[in-house]
C-alpha cells in the first residue's frame, strides 16, 4: 500500500534501489521490502532521506497526493525531529489537561498551556502545517 508511494518517490528523485539504499544507509533488500509492502512500518532512515530531498511526508504516509513537500530546505532532519517531538509532547499535554478540565484547571496552568499552544501554532504556520479536527498533523491547504 505505502510501498508504491515510496517507489514513486524514489523514481521521482531519479534514483534506483541500489543508489538510494547506499545514500540512505540501507541495504537493497530493505528498500525492496519497503517498496513491496513486505514491512508494516517503513524504515525511518528511508523516510528522512526522502523528506530531506523534497518528498512530502504526507504523500509517503498516504495522506496527500502531492509528492513534493514543503519541509525540505525549511527545516533540517534534526530540527524536524525535535519539532515533531515537541508537537507530540504538547498534544499529549493538551489531551491530559482536557481530561483534567472536568476537575477544573488552575488559571496559571491554563495560561501556561495557552502560551505553549500559541507557540506551537506559530511554529506550524511557519512550516505550513496544521492540526486537523482529529488532532493529526498535516500540510496546510491553500485557501
């Protein structure tokens, strides 16, 4: 299912399985297994390699039909991973506080969370990302 998207992304970059395996630090077998849907979760090295070269993460994950991404050149892999971890942490914190709202959250906790959330939204805006109604991170659509 996702394997075909990884294959199309590789071909879009003009790479064969051997060259992309070598450049991404993987084996030919790993690339072949990913592209043939023989693995449930594609190797993160392959994902990062493709994203760094302009492939849309959401395309790879089957959430977009646009193969070219906007994260490449805007944010390095390390920065992206750090931002992704921050977003996940804040989403968990928001979920936790939403559950606690039934028991009332103090004003200072609410203000602190609001400040963090505003910073998160500004970061997402800068990267042209948004969080949809299900809490999933996705590429922002042009209005």
